[in-house]
């Protein structure tokens, strides 16, 4: 019987860049903010971490820094996906050697693999990885979605722990839950779907919003996991405007902008990402004020 890599709120942490490379000291400050506010896991070098624009050496230094600084207090999970199966396999092995507890592997983008190709891709990566694999389904970014029947096949692999589900398809999610064994775990990949997904058996969320409001996302997940869905539903609704603001432009533009406004050095965005429009910058600032997340003058 498998056990989940984590339960609760895992932050998909941003990567703070300076003009040259990753600002590891700023990353340590961000990690402290998370650990002091109840975050249950750290997911490093994912979409929110802008891994697609990082060199291999930068990714490994960032992963190693997270593992060292977190020091076993919560699980650290590294994004190691690629549209090349061999690259995903190599990055997963190397991240495991750096000490992560698990790896998050996005569906191969651009190639648009068939369902059979997805099964072979993930089984190949899981066979090679010394740590458990979380599948990551985000068709809005990759152009391919994993079918519930494919999850049922992947769930049979002893090293595939579950899925970060960001397809936004509740009907498919219900079918996945019915087709898969209980030890194929599901985490919400969309902040505003956390309570609904947990009500259907999810184990928590891999969260963007936790970057700016970790205590609230931890509480939301805790309410869900304790079965208090009435309170969880109320909190989910209270957080809706913040969730929307953090996605008013493509992730991670709003959340890095928000962290900088909050006084945390999240650094610059890497091209092709750039700063938000003036209108969205104002929206982000006003929303942070509404939730009491800006420093007091």
C-alpha cells in the first residue's frame, strides 16, 4: 500500500532571480516564510518556479538549496518533467541524488503524445526514479490531457504516487477516482478547486497562492482533510478573489509581482515572461491590500 508524499498545502515555490542567476539567499527567506506559516511541502522548479527558463546547473543548485535549507522539516518535491523522456528520467535521478522526497513530472508538452505514449513515458521515468513520481496534468499548458483510463494504468506502477490534477474537469476527476485504487493520490493543481477536489478524495493542493498566503492555504487544506467541508467551503469562497488575482496574467507573473510588493525579494521574471500590465499591477496591489498582505507603512 502506497502512502502519499504529503497531505495538505504544498507550495509551488517561485524561483527568485537576480540579473545573473538564482538568488539562493532570497530563496532561503522565502522558504522560511513558508515553513513559519504551516506549509506542508515545498515543490521546487515547477511551472511557478520558471524551470523552463533555467539551465540544468541552476535547477540542481536550486533543488539542493531547498533540500539543505528545509532540512527534512517538510517533504521537498522537485519538478523534473520534460518533453524528452530521457531528459525527464535523468533529471529525476539527479534530483533524487540531491535528496528530494519525490519528483513532479509534467506531461510531455509540444509532442502531444498518445495515451499509450504517456503510459510508456511515465513508466520509463518511474522505473528509473529512486523516489516516488507525481504525474502532473495541465493541458492548458501542454496541449495533452491524461484520460481517467490512463490513470488507472499508471496507478498500477508501484513508484507512481498520484497526480497533480489541473485539468479543471470535475467529471473526469470523478471517473479517475472511481477507476483508480485508493493509493493513487490526487492533489489539486488549481487553488480555487482545492475544497471541491478534496471532497472527492483529494489529499490537498499544490498551490500558487500559498506563495503569498501560506497560512490560509494550509488552513483550507487542514479543514478539508479533517472533513469540515462547511468551513472549508466558506474559506474557499473567501479566498476566491485572491486566487483570481494571482492568475490575472499567466503564472507566475502575478505571484512574483505580489511577493515583491509584499517586501519579499522574488526578483525579476525571465523572458518570455515580463511584468504585468498597469491595470493588472493595480489589481494585484488592491487585492493584497484587501487581504491584509501588504506591509504596514
